[in-house]
């Protein structure tokens, strides 16, 4: 099973920020505080609080947090625990975790259509977007599916945009089958997850900012 935790950044306010930040390990606190704007700080804070909550709920030990590392693709992992991936955009933060490799992406449909990027998409995706009556929504639908795939496989966004069409729910790369699913999150947002293997997806709204401590 793959679990997706999600929350809105509004559950963190200026009064609670410092108290919640103190629940994180020192290296994570420094990472959160590195960001200049409060919106970015809140997103990083919640992503890591959700991760700590997930470790606790799965029976993991607090010490697992200290094994946080990054692989050759700069993707974070925790030795001895599940695969996981975090994404945030606008008011939402999402965390996906489970046994197999995965990637998740969320984007707020608030920016103009990035037409300059279309030339780097797979030709089938270009046709899908350009022939759509709502090109901006079609772009974000494809974009989050593609981002999720790239994050799951570690292909890299620089070289991977045009290599595979993400319109299909099943994509084979070097003999490995990947599943790509669009997730209904909220009006004005697009979200997608890509994972290896066959898994049920469980959605959980994260509200318990008071219960993440070990």
C-alpha cells in the first residue's frame, strides 16, 4: 500500500511556527530556516512533520530521522524505512510513502501556460495539450504526471522531458513497469503519483501538528 498524507499550510501560523520547528532535528531546522519566505518555510516544515508522523505511525524509531540522506539523484531517503517523496505548491504539501520507489508532484494551476517548455515534451503530450480546449489545465495535468515519473525513476528533468509520454497510466522504462495515477486533491490543483509495482493508494489528511513528537 502507498499512503499519501496531505495538508494545507494554513495549519501553521506565526505563533506556532517556532514550537513546531523545535520538534524537528537540528539539521532539518536549519534546512527549513534556510528559506527566506515564510510560505516556503511553512511548506518545508509541514513536509518534515508529516514524515515524522508517518515514521511514528509505522512503528519506526525517532533515530531513523538521523539517517536522512540523499542518493545520486539528490532524492532524499531514510535508511531502514519506506521509500518516500514530498512535494508542495501553493497552499498544499503532500507526502507519499510505501515499500516501492515512487515520486509525487503537486502544482497549483495559477501560472500562465509555459509554452516555452512544450518543445521539450514528448510529441504525443504536445498534441494533447495543444488540441485541448483548456490548454493550461492540460499542461498542468501532463506536467505533474511527468514530474512524478521523473522523481520516481531519477531520470532527471533536464534529459527526461521528451523521453516518455505520461498520458498512459502504465509506462515501461528499461524493462521496469511504472504506474502513473492522477490524484484528486482540490479545485485549482493538479497532483499525480508514480510508483513501481501494484499498490492500493490511501489518502490521509494531516491535521495533527501536536502529535508528531516521539
